[in-house]
C-alpha cells in the first residue's frame, strides 16, 4: 500500500469519526432540550403569604401556585423582566 493510499484511508476515517461525533452531540443536545421544560426550576413554587395577603384573599406572585398571568404580567415577561 502506497503512502497516498494510506493517507486517503486515514482522512476518510477521520471524516467518519467527526461525523459520528457531530451526530452524538446533536442527538444529546436535542434530547436534553426536549426535557428542559420539565425542570423543577420551571415548576410553580408553593405560595408564601406576604403583607399583601389577607385572611380572605391571597396575592400570588408570578411563579407561585395559584398565580394567573394578566396582561401586565405577560408584558413584563416579554420584556424579560421575569
């Protein structure tokens, strides 16, 4: 086997290794991004009463269980303030 043939074989093997590595990285990225929304950070937190709460009514903060986003909340979320 000549030098050129060995070099060609080595280059071909390196390309296949790079392709395989790229496929592994992409599938790993896709599988982790699919589960990113189920992270506990995104789950609603338990409500903790503040001075704004009374016996009859609670004031739920954004991200707490029981909170429903209104127009003002959605606007702030779009701006990236939350």
